[in-house]
C-alpha cells in the first residue's frame, strides 16, 4: 500500500524524482542540464519554490506532484501552480495522480491560496474532469498547451 509524503522529509529520493521529471518533461528542460535541474529542485524543497509531495510504497518512489511558486516563465503574473505531476508507468491505474493532485490542492487551500494554475499539452480532459477549467491556449516548447485553473 502506498502513502503520500513531503519530499523534504525523504530527500534521498530528490535527485531521482528530479531526474524522472527531467526525462518525462524533456521538452521543458531541453536547455537545462540535469545536474542544474536537480540542484534547483532540491533547493526548491528547502525554500518552497517546488514543494513536492511523493507517493512511496515500501520505500519505492511511485510518483509525485508539486506546488510550485512559478512554472511558466512567460506568465510570471500567475501562480502558484500545480506542477510536475508524474506517476511511474507500473503504478498507473491506481488513482495515484488524482490523490496527489487533490492533496496538493488541499494543502494550497489550507495555506489560504484561492486558485491554482497548471499547464498541459496532453491532459486537459483529465484535469477538466477534476474541476480545472481552461483559461487559454498557447504555444510553448513547440507544443500547443492549455493554461488551466482551479478555484480552491
């Protein structure tokens, strides 16, 4: 059975989580070397810029999601963000992504944050089923993206 934990309490998984994100979202990190992203992500656990919640099962990292201060350089006026939602292929179909998303939203709400944003190029229907609405379409990283928001 899996459980959710803040990555800052399990930093031995930080470099691995950052590497998985760098690989999964390679189009976003194309100009940032992995080591630089790992350092930024680790610092983000300490300073809150990339507060990551991870799903663990018997010490194994299954995935995670972040509450990010900034996630879209072109839109510094927006934030905070639901970002870096990732579930390992062998752990999919168990509702982990939905649990991670809801936990991030609940945490943000507990902090008094009224709205979260996200961007996606391929999961807008998934997020729409979970209460997110499309604000606009835009192009970034040579992909059409949806900018979405959810009121908490």
